[in-house]
């Protein structure tokens, strides 16, 4: 449950930054792109990442199966992580091709900065939900 709290805090930080300091987010993105090329790191470490994603998928699936509330979000994330885990292990080129195709169709940077306030508010709401979920189950 601590993971949910951590994700909630990170979501809140990015939500506030998108709303009040978008230039800082853009600067951090440029720096991260220089330091860390996702495609290369993903392909070089595809087996451990794929196994970790399958493990996360199994854990979230188990959580969904045993949770009394039957939160559908656990199932959706479990299926998504499972699909990406299998693709990383079996067909990593599929992920890279999909990424390149998506980048041709839709530039996310322009979208995020055009709708940065709305996305920031959504991140803050998601953060509030995650923190509330943590506090509900932690007590």
C-alpha cells in the first residue's frame, strides 16, 4: 500500500508542476532525453523489465482477485502490464514500432502543454484518490 501512497505523491508533484511551473517540466524532460534514451535502455534490459512487468501483473491480478472491493483499476493495470511484459519478452520490436507510429500520429509534448492545467488537475485528483485509498486501507 505504500506504493500507492508514493505514486500519489509523485502524481501530486507533477500535477502542481504542470499547473504552476511548466517550464521546469520541459527543462527536466530535455535533460532526461539527453541522459537516458528510452529505446536503447528498454531493448538492452528487455528481459528483466519484461519479467518484472509480468510479476507486477501477477501481483495486481492477485490483488484484484482477493480484494473485497474488486477495484477494476487493478485489473486494467494488471492486463496492461502483462501485455507489455509479454511483448518485451517475445516481440520488443512491436513496442518500438507502436511508439514510432504514435509519435508520427500524435506529438505528446504539444498536447500536454496545450492542456497542462487540465492534466495537472487530473493528476491532483488521481493523487487525492490514491492518498485516500492508502489512508483507508492503512487504518
